[in-house]
């Protein structure tokens, strides 16, 4: 229970090259995929990997306070204070999971970049444009499209119709993630959040069943659910 919700790290190990933190059962497959990518001239590296509960709370609260930008689905900054009802909740959830419900807690998920393609002085933004068309990681996208599945990885946020924003950089090790997704129930998520110092907590708890269905459960997400409806 603690591992599922990011309140323990007994299931993850620290890697030095590439620098990241992953579930011990995902390490071999990720390193094998990295070696294969290297043969194609790609330096497969992690922009983000395991993230604990407290760090996710910090990200969430800083987005609500305006200390971190909140982006729309096109990657443009929006002002959450100008939104009504539960709209701020949907805006934050577009790119940031509710604490306790992040796949990054599991150690099975990693945000990837091609370090060899990053120009000197360039600040990676992790936005869709970097991974498409003429973006700096377009070659990485093409390689992942053709190869990631044979190493057990897939993109849980792959389609424009999903509840969350499209994240071509976010890979999930399916043999682990499918199991953890089944185990992370709405009841467990509620118990985790009730004692947390979380902005918008009352709204989150009120919408929790829908949040779980649209942003945690892959089956619901791939069904093309849209953003959360404002509360009446």
C-alpha cells in the first residue's frame, strides 16, 4: 500500500547511468532498451522516474499557488485563478497526477529524452512539440514507436482523447504497471489523501471516483474520456 502511493521507496533502486530511480523489476528491461537505442545513436535518458508522495504534493500545491506553470493541452500557460468551479482541478490533472495516484510512485514509469539530441544550453520542456515533426526528440519518438513494445514498455498517455494530456515522453513498464493499476483502488487513494496537506483536497475527494477512472485506470483513459465536468 505504501509503495503503491509513493509513501515508501523499498521497491526502487538508484541507477547511476543513466541517473534515475526505477522499480527493481523494471531495471533490466529499461537498460536493455537503452542499449538498443544506443545502437541507433540515441542516448536514452530519464528526465523523471520514481517520484515520492511528498514530491507530488509539492508539485501539485505549487501549481495551484502559481509557483509552477499550469499548461493547457497545447502547452500554453493558463491562469488557474481565473477558472471557476472544478476547472482548476481538471487543468492541473491534465499534466500532473493527483498525489498518491501518480504512476511515477510505482517505479515502473519514466519520462525519457534523447540526451544526444539536446543542443548546448537548451532547456528541455517536456512538451509534445519536442517529440513530433521537427522537434529535437522526433527521432526518439520514431525509434520508440518501432521498438519499445519488445522491451515491455508502452505509452499510457498516448492519445488526444485521454483524460490527461498527451505525453509522448512518458513510458510505462507494462508487466508491472498493469498489476499496480489494478491494486490502486479509489478506496486506497482516498485513505492516502484524507490526511494530506493538499490544495483543492475537498474538490479532489468529491471527484475522486471520476479522477480514478479517467486519470489512473488506463482502460477508462483509452476510452477517450474528456476533461472533468465542472461541479454543479
